[in-house]
């Protein structure tokens, strides 16, 4: 089978495509013939050695996959050969086959495409965990989403509306903001037009935001924190801008606000029951037509470096997927 391999840490251009041996499932595992694998920001960190988890070389990036079960290992009861499934695999998805833990491999819902199911778990799982479990977002509250047209940002806009919040979407271009409006944003803010803090204060009538969802980091973090209201919750989701900001700690003191970390990957391991309940709720909303992944482009295995560079350069709207 073909696989995109990382043999040493480096930029996307250092990845290679090679023929490797077909996979065999171990105990509790399944081999999935990959139909689609989404591209996520952590993939760009993993190949550079900047992510929390460092698989042994050589490895394939790609964590969210969908496909057809090709074979199953000892003890697997919930899957059979031929099942259409989606799974979170950690890495290995940019290939024609991938090994998956049967415990985190799920039936693909009827009517959901392989591309949609591959683009679903990580971004919706992250945003719902952030808004529900970390922020305790309430109906009628104001939610500000930074990087609102990106993979996790757009799902936060969408879920914020489903959960009854007023959503203010922030992005770098008017084109991105138009997409945010289609996904439910009540108000939009273009970073390049005026000061972010002032724009957010105006849109909240001086009250400030109840919740800020920040997957970007960098230069906008402090401005958004200054626009957080009394007892607000600032969600640290990621650092797509590349810079980890330093926060003046007098700000949460003066505002009585919280800065809360969001690490969905650790949540799935430490509280799998709660994560499963979240995924089931998200699937119900999908089947009811309340949420739907936005896939802006598809790439081949040979085009994986292009896809990763697009993510790194923050050029992607919604999600992009690799189709082997």
C-alpha cells in the first residue's frame, strides 16, 4: 500500500510517499481501507516535532479517518469486515490503510459521506468539549470566536448557535466572514479593520464577551482578553498563529474572569464516557440537520504537503481532506 511518511522532523516538503507492507491488525484492532482523512493543525506540528506526541520514525501523519473495515484482530466484537466506519487514530491516516483501535472506531451514520465523517470527530469534538465542558456556555450568552473560518473555529460558530448563544465571529478577510455568517454568526469582526478590543466592546454594548474561543493565539489574544466581560471564560484552544502569547495576570484579576485550557485529546483518554456522550449528541445534531462539516477542498496523497502548507499559512476555510 502507499503511505505518506515522515522520516525526520521537518517541513511538509520533507514528507515522502512510499510503498509499504500491508497492515495486520493486533488484538483489539482493525485495519481500515482509508477513503478519506482530514487535515488538522496538529498534523503540521507533529511532522516538525512540535506536538505533545512524537511517534517513532517513520510515521504517517493524519488522525481523523473514514473508510471500510478490511480486517479485524482478536477480541474485536463491535466491527466486522465491510463495515463503513470513522475513527480517531492519532497518526497514520495519510495512507491507503490504517490501524485503528476498535474502541474508538464507530459506524458511519447513513447519509454521511466518507469526507464528512473524516472531517467530523476532532473539530466538533474539540469545540463541543470547549463550549459545553470547559466554558459551560449558556443560552443567551455572548460567544466570541477567533479564527472563526478555520477548522475548529467554524464548528465553534455553528455549535454556539445551536447552544443558543449570540456569536461574534472574528477572521482576517471579508470572504472568510461571509462563510461565518452562513454558519450562523450574528456579528462579524475583520481583524484588519480597527482595534479588536474596541470592536468587540462596541458589539457587546460595553459589557464584554461571556466566552472567548481562541484557537489562534498570537497578537490577538490580549486584545480579546481585554474585551472579556466580568466572570467571562477565555478558552485556550491552540496557537495557529505560531506564537504562544504571554498574558498580563492583572487582567483576569480585574475582570474576575477565567482562562481555561482546552485539550480534547487528553479529555478523550481521561473521561471516555463523557466524550462518547458528546460524540453521540453531535451525531444527533448532524442527523437533525443542525450541523454539517464545511469541506472546502480535497487533496490526493501526493498533494499532502500542499494541504499541510495551506493549514500552516491559515489559508483554509472550514476543513480540507485527503482522499487516497
